[in-house]
């Protein structure tokens, strides 16, 4: 639904405010799980920004409450813009729909409806209180952005899995002698670390640990650790040495003695946003099981001509059985390209491969 604009804010003003709310939501990623990363903006009665908020860590206030507290009395007669439909239930915090009513706002616009039946219904409560309500503002941007993983988990009951890999133009993730440092440039590596700081977990196989001895931490440009560190998950039956970097105290580590993809995901059931950074065999296993929900492919302008392929044994024997993906976006990052892809022939978030 899209309510007609009956207040002083133009559509351009509302759109700009929602963009700010999306930015606030993105900055909350990594800190809110299992709750959604939500952003909110409150405009005063003249259309000026009076408050900006984001979801706080579990047990803390939701984005709307943070924005309303910052706005104070300026919220009365104003407009709230939220990336997710305001919740309508009493959990560890009170219903945001009631907080908006009590604050005296006259209009609420949100991007995405809440699929959680326990929390949904905020729009109806707001409308019943005489507040103008509009939905769908920058909906696709929010669904593909800060709420992607959370919405996926709500709709499928399992974590959202992104496979990230770096490869040359001829699809090699390492040279013939096994060297792979560095395939991509410094800008791409900086982007990877920024993305890691927003995740719940990073998954690798024991083969990657033994071959590369990675730390799998999220680091700032100066080399210091980011405020949030994802759980490092090592999958496989091979023992790893106690001296491995991945066992240090810079981030938590979970060792899973299995090669079964669904057993891995079951062990990660409490997580929402999971990144697969393992080698070609682990990537092939997740692809074969239909458990890749997005691919982030970093392509470097290099040709090796031989070496390790980015993926191995994905269960494909003929071109008709190829696993097909479609582009969501293509970015230039320094000297490299970043392709973001999702399973072909599906909507924004869910896939026939991923029931």
C-alpha cells in the first residue's frame, strides 16, 4: 500500500529520509542478531530531521525508540520512516507501534512488512490510531541490503549463506604452486574486512586452515580488530594444529567435525548472516546441496593459465544441469570487479534451490 501524502513532507523528502534510515540500519549489522538490523528517522512537523536511530544489541531499544528519544518533543506532529514495519508485540522491549503513537507522530512510512507473525500488525495498529501509514518506500533496496539475511531466515528457517571467493579471469583461486596472496588488490581486501565486521559467522574447511593458516578476523585499515568479530567456523574431519591462527583469542571459533552441509547449517541455527570462505571443495559441497543464497565473486584482472579452480565437484555432469545465477549488481573496486549474484529464476530472496 502507498498512502497519499497529506502532510508537509514531499515524496523527495521522504525518500531522502528513508535513505538515511537505510544507512543507519546498515551500520547496525553484526550487532543486532538474532534481531533485524533496522534504521529509523523522525522528521519534525516542518520536515527537518529530529532523530535518527538504529536497533541496539539484543535487549536494547529498537530503532524507532532510539530515534524518538533523540527527537524528543519534536516528534509530535512529525513523521517517522522505518526500514521495517514497526513491531506490534511485547518482547524484551515494548511495541514500537505504541511508542510511535505515544510520541504523537502523524505519519509513518516503512520499507518492508514484518513477516514475523508474532511481531507483525504494527501498520494496522498505527492506522487504527489515526496515523497515516505508507509501505514499500525503497522496499527492494532494504530487502537486498540490511534486512536480506534476516528476511531470508524468517522465510526459510535457516541462515542466509553467501559464498565469497576471489579468482582470476580464468577462474583460478591459486597459482599452480599453491600461492594465492594476493589475487585481488588492497581496495577489495579492505571491502572484505568491512563486510566481515557485519557478519554472524565465517565458514571454512580444515583444508583452507592447513593450507593458508588464515585468521579470518575483521580488521580496520590500520590493522586493528573491528568492534564486532564474527564466529569463525571450521568444518571437516582433519585435525588442525593448536598453533593455528584461527584458534587464537582474537575471535570466537567453532569446530564442527562433519562434512555434511545441512549438519553445518543446523549447528549454526542461531546465526542469521553466514559467509562461506572455504576452498573449492567446501564451496562445491554447498553448491551441490543447494545451500548458496548469494555469491560475491571478486574477479581480478589476472590470468594464471593453471592452478586451483575456485570451485570443485558441485554435482554437475552436463550443461543442462548447470547451476545458474543472475546478477544483482556489478561494482568496480580498485582494480577488481565484484559481482553479486543470486540463483536465477527467483525473486529477491528465496530460491527453488533453497526451500
